[in-house]
């Protein structure tokens, strides 16, 4: 009886042990699966970490590269800025030098312009004084001579003639007037007498001081007299000559025309700048 009772208990225990072992195996399998899953996740995480580390390293390398480039670019730009500053400084110095040159050139130009202006004024003054002198000289082509001087004065005052041209023309006019004052000339020309009669005459001019004439027939003689009337200089013929004076005028004309040999002739004239009848 007891034996029969023990067998079922053992069987039960064995059955229970088999069930327990089966549950343990299942648990072990589940744990292995969980382990494999965890290992898989760990591997995935490791791959992600490795990828992240690689990206971090790449980012770090890129950052260092960018930082190096930035530093190099900054140094290059600083160098360029220093170079540009040096160039700007040099250009500023050159510009200042050029401005100084221009200022000196302008001052020089202004001085030249002022000197030229003063020279023009002086030349115009000389030309006007020459006008006054020509206006007071003998009436021998006086209007044409006076017109040339007045034309020069107008050109100087209007600026139509440069200082060099004005000086050259003035020098030429003065030379002509000097020659006019030094030469002895004779012309055969119609002449209006004091009474208004028009005759053909031989007119002798001695410098810019005296003029005498005789008609073609040798019957009418005259000497030019300079007078001051109402403060103005006028010229008129003195035809009231005696025989000696007429003979002297005729002899002077003959000597100048080579009809008589060269000789000293005493003419009935006085300095016209004083002004007298004789």
C-alpha cells in the first residue's frame, strides 16, 4: 500500500520538475533573445557612437581647418591692410607734394600774370606817351604814324597783342620815330599854303624839327612854325621871308637834290619845340 502511494508522488515530482525545467529553458531562451536584442542595440549604438565620433572628428577637423583658414585669411587681410595703409600713406605724401607743386606753380603763374599785367600797363603807358609825342611832331605823314601808335595802344589795352608782340611793335615804332627825327628827307607833293592855295612844292624836312618848302617855279617859299594856341600845339607856314631867307631855302633844297655841292646852309628856322615865328 505504501509502495503504491510513493510512486505517484515521485511521478508528480518528476512531472513538476519537467515543467520547471521547461520554464527555465524558455526563460533562458527569452533571456538569450533579450541578450541578442540588447547586443544588437549595443552594436547599433556603438555604430551610432562611432559614426558620431567620426562626425565629431570631421567637424573638429573642419573646425580646425576653418580656424586655420580664418587665421591665415585674417593675417593675409591684415597684411593687405598694412600694405594698403602704406600705399595710402605714400599716395597721401605724393598728393601733398603734388599739391605743394601746384600751389608753387599757381603762385609762380600768378606772379607771372601779375608781372605781365604790370608790363602791359607799362607798355600801354609808353605807347600813350608816344602818341602824345607823335601828335606834337611835324605834320609829315603824321596821321598814319599816329594811327599805328593808337592801334598798338588799343591792342595792348584790349589784350589782342601779347606782351612780346606789344614790345616788338613798340620797339619798331620807336625806331621809326627815331629814324624820323634823325633823317633829312625831301618830297615833291601838293601843298596847301597858308591862304588855302594848293601848289606843287618841294618840301624839305630836317628831322622832326623843321620843314621848309619852295614851289616848282621858285617864287613861293615858306618855313613851318610851331605855335601853342589855347594850350594846343599847331603848325602853320611862315611865307613872309626876305630875299636872304628865300635864297637859303632854295640853296638847301638844291643841296639835298644834289643840284649844288654839299655845304653848310644857314636856314631861317629856329627850334620848333620852342615855338616862334622864325
